[in-house]
């Protein structure tokens, strides 16, 4: 059975893993996007658990809003990556500064 301490520690652990994934892997943009998505999901998990624990629906509504924003962010990010790959034939983060207009 999950209690409050276990769920908060799981959320914190997953959030720290996603932060480490962003900062340690700055070469691959796809891994950075996946780490960002994992950050959104851990925040949503924490809000949903808090909502269940406090018997309030506001946390679940915020979690749905976060998931909606995460879906929009990932679709726009992947579309930008596809266009960038078609132009440059690579997805290297160090070459992203060439896209400044």
C-alpha cells in the first residue's frame, strides 16, 4: 500500500532523474524532450496523489491541464525537430544556434 511518504519520494526520485537527464545529456535533443516530459508527468503524479490524499478534485484538474500542455509541447517540439532534420540532416544540439533568425 502506498502512503504519502512513498508517493512523494517516488515523485521526487523521478523528478531528479529527469533533471539529471536534461543536464547530463545535452547532445541529444530527443532525450532532453523525454526528460522534460518525465518532469511534467512526475508533477502530475504528485498533484493526483495529493488530490486523492486530501480528497479534493483541484489537483486532478491541474494534472489534466499539465498533461494537455505537455502533449502540445511535445507535438510542437517534434514537428520542429522533423523540419530541422530535413534541413540539416542531423539533430545535433550544438548546431541549434544556427537556426536563429
